C-alpha cells in the first residue's frame, strides 16, 4: 500500500526540516487528475490519425475565422512555443495544417487547418467530448465550483509564470 500525501509530507518534514511541502498535495492531485483524464481518452486514439495532444492543437484552429500565429496558440493552450512549433511541424508534414509566411512579421508564420485536419478533428473531438462528459458526470452540482477553483488556480499560476 502506498503512503498518503500527508505521510509523504511528514517524511520530508522530518528529514528536511524547514522545507515547505505545502504544494505536494495539490500537485499530486493535479497529476493524478491529468493521468486519469489521459487514461479515459486514450482508447479513442488507438489507431487514429491524430494523437490527443494533436487534436488539442487543432481544436482552436478548427473554427478560427482567420489564420493563427503559433505564439498565440502556445499562449492559449499554455504550452511552450518550441513544443507548439514541433507539433505544428508534424501536423504540417502530414497535411493537417498549413503554415504561410506572415506578411506583417517574417518571424511568425500564419497557421490554418486544412480540410484533412478539419475532417480528422470533426471525427475525433466529439468522441473525446463524449468520454469527458461521462468522466465528469458524477460531479453534478459541484461542477461549477470545481471549474471556478481550477480557473482560480490557472489565474494564480499565470500570474507567477506568465503566459507560455
């Protein structure tokens, strides 16, 4: 049987007095929730043309009225610019996005979703949403409270780290 977060905190406090272990419980819960979410949607992507992170990248592009700059996409998704650039490169090579030079700024490409990318998102994303609906169904009336608390957490973290 594994130790509880409070047991682990106590062990760290005993061996490293003065170490602030207060984030441990929150971080452990966030990591656990992320892992459970990944596990819930993972089966949908077995053998699919896209991965879940690729769909996450394409969703904001799907109904964008105009091309998007990768930096803006990184900020919106809370990801690093390098990671977004790498994923966009993979998506471009497979024909799911197109990148064109930005006439206003040569350093930033304009990104658009291709018809193949739109079809793939239209196929996969509704199924992902259905799995997420099922996963969160038992929250019931607590859902809004959880959303507000997570929104507050994101605000706090963005205030400390700035946008991605």
